[in-house]
């Protein structure tokens, strides 16, 4: 049996769903985030999704501690240009703006997107989508 594709990536943009699995204690998610061979990034949008109410102060602290060990990518001009480009090329993304911003982040920074929701990113030729 071969190892999952995400296990062998040198760098990756982690989608919100992977963080949720980590938060719930899923073993593969723990393995992913503890792997010293993967540079893990996350989108500012993922941070927003993880920290939105309702969450307790303890949950917030735990999430912030985790995020502090990773690399946050903020929407810079390259990300916003990629965002606009994706919306022009794929009009159906208008209904999924948060996912579009995450995809634009992966596109602008040339990062494979590791996600639990492959179908949300299916058909976006500009990014590499890796199923978690």
C-alpha cells in the first residue's frame, strides 16, 4: 500500500477541512501537521473560517497556537490578481468566494492545495489539488 500523496509533499497549502480533522484528533491530520519535511502554509481565509464564532476562548487559544507554528499567506497583489482571474475564468466560483480565495492563494504562491473537499476545487486547472 502506497503512502498518501500529501505525505510526500515538500510544501502545501492546507485547506480548512484538514485543520478541522486535526482539531478533532484525526491521526492522519496530526501526522500531516507534525511532519517536519512539509512546509505547511494556510490562507488568511482559513484563519478566518477557523476562528469565527461560536468558539470558546480555549478553542480559540488552541487554534491560534497551532496556526502560530505554520506560515500564513495574506492576500497580496498576486493573490488578489489570481482571485480575479479565477472568477473570470470560472463563473461558477462566484458561489464559493471563500474557496476561490483559498484556490487563488494556492495559485499565486504555487502551492499544492491539500483539502478534504476536492469537489470544491475540481476543474481549476491552475492549481494542484491533493485529496486528504
